[in-house]
């Protein structure tokens, strides 16, 4: 200890030097500590993804293959029976994962692209541009989004493209709000000022200085938004303006088979048929929320008491 | 109200009794999947009415030890060994419920950042009396008038009404005193002050120190005073304990510690701020502010400022917070366009706004910030941080860039192993060195240093200042050095500018400014800098009275 000062060197100062770990090792450590609910969520999401990706391989019949017997009971040939025009329920459930999830994913990505970049621009530039964007978003948010979406879809027609663009636009308002509010906390940091003083352009500041530092809440929001978009699409399909037949989709499947529920007294399993796509929607939403909850807790920096 | 009367809840307890006894305390912290020792077997014995100073550099475990004196370990920390006896109760074995009864009422804690510790939604007086009311120390009706008495004792302005304000309506120094009143309100036996004046500037610090010392003496409260500033602890403490790497280096009564420190480490702490750069007068003016007025919205902050900086020299800008030092820097960098006047660089006027300036002009004026933590993107490695200006201004990429980064790292006395570290893996001093390297990478003519050493420990400060001086000698860079610390000014400057309320009080060579005759404000500023003399505060107060 006596010689410490004489040999003072900046390199020997004790920083919080950590053991270097590869990304994979860090992820594994986090996973080991994940609670049961998060594991459940991850397994379910993973299973859905496998089903969606390999739908043609898994499904016993084609997506729009019609069999003579409509509203067939559950049997070994049609595990969950057939729908009102004689298509295999199980196959349509499997293809539905692909369609509903794929469209929801695209919509969410688009809404993050729009809302995220506008939010970052608003946070960096402030002033009148920020006011203009924020107030326009306020106006959009003041209109109930489901009714607004219904209106727009009936004006422009319910194609998949329109569906994706309209829901993405309406949803991007919430992404904008979140991105802007987390980014304004980062914008005031000295390193952003240093980048401005260096003469860096808007694009660099957005991509390199802000985005990496606001990722965790955005990733969590992505999961949540995905759930909501998914529910919105299902709701719109249920109302008949979402994904159009013959494309398999869980929302419209609930609607089409809803009247089967009255036969539950005769054959209990037939009554269950319309509930299957509804359960698929519910399970995915719950699973995504479990994962998001865990992720938010992990990145919030709250330490568990040891 | 009489001090004895106010002190009645400790009736029967004579001064001189041992109040707090910590033996062989070990504390561990959890990080990176492992428990690491933070405190490695420290003993503390504190009698009633005594004040212990706890000093050491950051990371020495001072705050952890201070909290342990309350029987508390932060989340992620645990007390693994040792005994903590407070007034004959063993805190390590006491259930949490009983500890909660002690906390806030018999042991109080005054945190470093008062602004962060108050609830912004409640009035000051309600927060001041909360602990006393909760534990029913005295009738609720009396606690308000008692709080007002405390405000008076702490020399707060308009003590009768200040309590009805909200935290954001009073200044930092006042808030720190209200927090002391809050700690005092239940008349605790022990107060732990954790760097209570570190965030304040010198002129405010003197007032806060004086009122804290007065009230602690008046109520005969024992205290642990945690700080890294030796001169401050010399004013407050009866005895001092020096801590390093979680272990005790030395303990002695204040006077003997100051006059004859035993350990090498302690001596090095004491001698650290003796070096002083001989002043030199420059002739070649590289930057000047001519008649600058600047305002934030409608609030005018700078009034007709004239400052000039010569090539290869250092101008130190001193003044308390709010005097406009940092605003002047923002005008120079173009972040805040001046209302009137111009910034002249190398004989030509710089465009007022950042947008209007060329890359070349931006490159020549670089800036280093006070908080190195927030001045570096936490997601970029050291190599990326230093490499960016090389790429941006000089077009260096790939191997050439890496070679230059390594050269720069060598200049700031760090080795090549640092190149892929993240800022969170560096110590405070190392972070500030990386910021210096980043400024240096642009090959500037001027570096604006905004309080670059004030967040660092003294030994580290000295290292940084020496580095800056040697770089200046080598590359002929001019520094505009903004600080409120007079010792730093002595160490580094050639010329000094004294600022007060947005005006320049005087500018001149160091020897002219630091020697009499002084303008009145300069005198106040200079006399407020704590000295390593236990009687300094007492003498100063009697002088000013």
C-alpha cells in the first residue's frame, strides 16, 4: 500500500472491469435466471413460430381444400372437424398462424419504422417540428382506433396491403409517443451534444447515439404492440373487414363457426370448435406478455434482493 | 427554545458513552454473478456527541460503510460478518421492523443529492416533520413550530414561511439545509452525512457547513461525515478515518492527522494539491469573446462579456454556479447564439450558430465535459469513441485509424488493452482520459474544459491536470478551463477570469488575480475555499461576522 502512490499509473486505476463474456454466454446466464412464466412464454412463442414457418409440412390438408361434409364432428379424419363449408379446422388453424402472425408482424414492423423514426426526429429537433408531430399524433390518438380503422378500411377496401398500412399508421402514434419520451432523456446527454458539436448529421445521431441506448423499452414495446396489432386484426377479421376468405385467419374463423357453439349441448366437442381459434389468439397474447414482462424487469435495472 | 430542553429525549445518556460500535464488519456486493468484498473488516467506535470524518476515494466503500452503521445494506449488498452495536442493540440481528423504528428517528441519513431525495409533490415542512410525527416524538401540533426553530438554527432565509415551499422553489444549498433539518427533527442520536456539500459551490458550501456544524454541536448529536474533500472534513470532524479499497488505512484525531499523517497513502492525499504551474503571458490571441450578450429565452444570462485566450495558454474561468461560466462555453461552441457581440477565432468572426460553422471550424474547438460518464455513449467501445473524430475530420479508417487510436491511448497513459472496453468498464479518471483523447483526436487548437476534474478524487485530479499540462506543452493547445475550484485554478492556469452574475469581474494573470488588492467578489470567492486547517471555518466565520 505504501508504494501505491509512487507508482501511480492511470492504467492501473481500478475500474469496474468485468469478465468478458461472449453474447451467447450472457444470454444463457439471463435465461437460467428467467422465471417459469417467461419460459412458458418463450416456448409457446417458439412453437407458434415453428408452426407458422412449416405450415404446409405440418397441416394434414390444404388451406382451402373443401371436403363434402360441412360442420363435421371431431373424428380421426378431421381431428377438429370441418368448418361451415367443409374445410379441415386443424389445417386452417395451422395456416392461420402463418397468416395472422405474418401480417401482424409486418404491421408492427412498419409501425415501428414510422413511429420510431418520427419519434427520434421529434426528440432531436424539438421546436416547431416536435410540436407539429406531437399534436398531430394527439389528434390521431383522440379518435378510437378500431372505429377509425373500420372507417378507413371501408373507404379503401379490405386488401392485405391496406390492412397493414392502416393499422400500422394508427399504431405508430403510440410508438411515436414512447420513442419520443425515452429519446428526450438520452438527447440531453453530453455525448449527444458532443456529436452535435462534432458536426454529425441527424442520421448518425439517430442510429448511433440514440437508438442503441433506447433499445430495451422499444423491444419490450414491440412485443406488446405485436399482441395488440394481432388482436386488432383478429377483431377486424371477426367483423368481416380484416383478412378476406379463402385465406385462413383466426379472427374470421371464430366468426364463421360462432354458431356451432349452440350445439355444445348435443356434442360438447363441436361446441368447442369456434373456441379453438379464439384460444390460439389468447394463448399467443398471454405468452408474448409473459416474455415482455420478464424482459422489462430484466432491463429496468431493478435488483432482486439477495 | 433552549438547546438543553430540545435535547431531552436522550435524558440519562451522558456524553462520552459509546453510541455506535462496529467490529470487524465485512460487506459484500453482488455483481457479474459473484459476490465481491466491498468492506473488509472495519472497526468503528463512536461516542455520543462525536463527529467522525470518513474519507477515501470513490469506490473505497465509504457510503456502504456509512449505511452499514444504520444496519442497512443496499439491494445487491450483504453484511457477511461482524457486529454493529447501536446503543446496546445488535443491528445485524435486529428484525427489519425494529430497525425501521430506529431509522429516521434515532439514526438519520443526509444524502448527497438533496434535490433527488425530496418528494417534489410535498411541501418542505411536511417532509421535515414526517419522521418525527410517525414515531410520535412530540405532539404533532408542536412539530411544525419545532421545524421552524430548526430552520432558524440552520440560518435559512425567512424560516417562518420557507417550509410552505416546494423543493424546486429553493436553491440547492437551502435544500441541503432543509434536509439537515429533516434529519434533526426527531432529535436522532446519530446522523450520517454522505457527501452533503459535494454538489454545492464553495460560497454556498461555507454556509451549509457552518450551519450543520452549529446544529450538530447544539444538540450534541453524534455524526459520521463522509466526504472525499479533506479540507471539509477538517472543519467538521473530531477524528478522521481514512478508507481505501474497503479497508482502514489510518485513524487519528483531526489535528494530529493533519499535522502528522502516518501512512504513505494518507500523506499522498495531503500533499496532492501542492503543484502549481508557473504562469506565462501569451501574446498571440487565438480566441476572443467581444461584448457578448446571451439569453435563455427572455432571461439574460451574459452581460457584455469580454474574454480573450492566447495560443498555448490556459485561461481559467471561475465563479459560483449560475455565474454564466458554462453559458459562455455554449456561446463559443455555437450551441447558444449570442444576442450581441461576436466570437473571434484566429482573426475571423465565427458564425453565430452551430449550423453555420464549417467542419474545419468545428474541428479546431473541442470540448471536454464535467461528467465523463454522460459524455461517452455507453454502447460504444473506447476504440469507436476515439476513432469517430479520426474518421469524421481526418478521414482515417481501418488500420490507419487503429494505429492512431493506439497512439492517442499512449498519449493519455493508457495501454492498448483499453481499445475494446466499454465506458462502464473504466474508472472515473480513465473515462475522463478517454474524453481527452477524443478531443485530442480532432487535432484542435482550443479545448474547452468544463469542470473536468470536479467529479474526481484528488489523486486522480492531479493526474488529469498533469496530463493536460503536458499535452499543452507538446501540441500548443489553448485551454479555456471552467471551474469553481481554486486549487485547480492555481495548478493549471496562466490567466484567470472571475465571473459573477453573468458579468466578468476581472481578467488578468494568475498572480494579479490571486493576490490583493481584490474586488469584493473575488475576495469572497477566494476566502470561501476550505483550507487544511481545522480552525479555518471558525476563523472565517468570526472574520465575516
